C-alpha cells in the first residue's frame, strides 16, 4: 500500500470541510497498519495540506509554533499509507509506515503507560535511548 496524493483541488475541498478549532488545529492520530496507535499530535491547515500532498506526515508543534516534519531531527519518519477524517471533520487518523520509534522518548508508541488498579505500569520497553535518537 502506498499513498496516492489527491489533486490540489480535492485537497482544497478537504481542507474547506475540515473543522479546525479556535487555534486552527485538529488532533491527528498516527496508527500502524497492525492497528497499534503510535501517537497523537496536532495539525493546522498547512500541516494537513503538506501531509496529503507529499505523503510524509507533518504536524504543527504547539511548543515551537512551527511545522514539525516527523523525523526531521531524529530520522524517525512517518510515511502516509491512508488518511481519514472523523464524522465531525475535526480529527484525523493516519495509517502510516513508521521508521524506527514514534515516541520522542524512545518507545515504539507514545501510549505505553497502562492504567492498572496498582497505578501506571509500562506496557512495553523503550527501544532506543533519546540521547542516541537525537545525537545528544
């Protein structure tokens, strides 16, 4: 499965129907083809457009206030396989091919804290030290 970008006119139509919040953002979930949720991030219209045009997932960094092309510093890129918007048109789901780990802390998925009767329990182990991941 590979991503085939819609035409610019179709992308414009999709963006015009997308319901961005008061900050101009929608939530964006990245999921492996096997169904594992890897991460949740945010997108503005420019990030969504770039993702749909290029097939390389791009987010909006709220902390840095700029476009964040997943993997630009770590090499842990996400290639788009399939894109979906929810029924309210205010959240996106991306089926992606993840290079390396998705989480900036070195875990495959950002969702590794399991809630149990005894508190939080890690459901997996980190795959890489963040210092190695980011060359620190």
